C-alpha cells in the first residue's frame, strides 16, 4: 500500500527538479496539491511504499516509470477549433504566402506541437477542408507531436467527448464524426489518416530535429508551463524546425518577443504570428 503522507518540501523540490530537467515544466509550491495527487497516484500504481522507494524507481527508470511519471504530470486541456482566429489566419494569410511561387509537387507541412489528445491537428485538417480553396492542389502533411505518450495514443484513436467538440457546429460534427453513443464521437478514418502522430520533447533538440522543416508550426499553450530557460531552448528547437519564411502560432497568452530574437513579428488581421526570417540575420 502506498504511503499517503504529504510529500515534504525537500521531496517536492527533488521531484520538481526531476520533472523540469526532463520536460521544461516548472511546478512550484503553488502547485503542491497537483503534484501531491499525482505522486500519490504513481506510488499506488507502482506499489511503492515510500517516497524514497518511488524516487529510486523513477531515477533508475524501472519499467519505464519516467514515461508514466511525465504522462501523469502533463496538463492536456484542449478542444476543437480553440482560438480559431489563428486558423482563419492560416488559410487567409499564412498559406497564401507559403504557396507563392511554390511548385505544386512540394508538400505543405504543418506541425502541431504539442498536440495533446489530437484536437488541434484534427482541427487544422477540418479547417483546411472547409475553408481553403486550394486544399486539393497540394499534398498537405500534418504532424501532431507531444511528450505525453498516453495523450498521443488517444489522439491516434480519434474518439472524443462532448466537451472536446463544443465549438463545432452540428453540421461539422455530422460531416466528420461518427456517433458512437454515450456522448462519444469518432473522427472519420479519412481525417484520422491525414494526421501523423509522433512523440517529441520540445526541450530536447535530438527529439525535435528529425521532424524536419515545416511551413507552419502551432505551438500553443505549452510555453506557459516552462520557465524562461526552457522557453528559449524550445524557441531554438522550433526555429530549427521551421523552413525559412515559415510561421509559428503561439497561444494567446504567450509571446516569442520576450523569449527569443530569432523571429520576426507579423501582424495579420486575425492573429499575431512569428516568422523565421527568409534570409539569415547579419
Ligand atoms: C494544454 S496542452 C496544449 C494542447 C494544444 N496545443 C492546445 O493549445 O489546445 C499542453 C501539452 O503540452 C505537452 N507538453 C508539456 N511539456 C512538453 C514538452 N517538453 N514537449 C512536448 N510537449 C510537452 C503536454 O503533454 C500537453 O499535452
């Protein structure tokens, strides 16, 4: 039976440090209850009888505990058509600029990172089908990535509850989802097959680099969990994964200007986005 004793200051500090080094996420004293609940869950799941035995297991990564630990601490809040003004900007401005003078046989690449349980990359796919007249003229590759392997599994299964769909009209739901009953809907296989899901850690260069260069990256609502040092690492990794002239959309409370001088700010009617300069600085 797990030890339900509250974690001490020192234990909290060690756990937070461990999580920070692996994910960039910062949990301070104000998140004590959040941390406590999750650590108790992990101790119960692993049968650890004390914090010390759990922490030893975590540090040795016994039975893949690091992955389970990270999965337990991520905040996966997301829903379809979140901040859809950025999706409008994508079809009205960003893609128009990206396809200028582009040969038809060069694919458009869009990365949703972090994608959590898939609502964001699937929203991009639906939005393009519904709102971009040139959708059939190009190969469009949409990649969804996250550090949380449990969220990625849910994303690739493509089953959603009412809350995830709350911003979609009944017409859109009828067109792109199959109703399963019990207030669950499965996204149609064609849409499911149009998004590729892969694991990526935004603060690990080696894990982001192989994804290659994208025309547009959606990196929304994760930098808020990082400190400035991890934000800078993430910004550099994102920069490397953007084609010159490519764009990044952040969450509405996030800004690149304070984090990194690598990007130019572009103000469009529907959104402020960040662009990798076409030519290198200097
Ligand atoms: C609040 S969700 C955002 C989902 C989506 N972008 C949106 O805005 O609706 C935050 C996600 O960030 C992921 N995350 C946290 N740290 C990460 C890291 N270092 N690399 C990649 N993903 C990370 C979490 O697993 C979680 O799914």
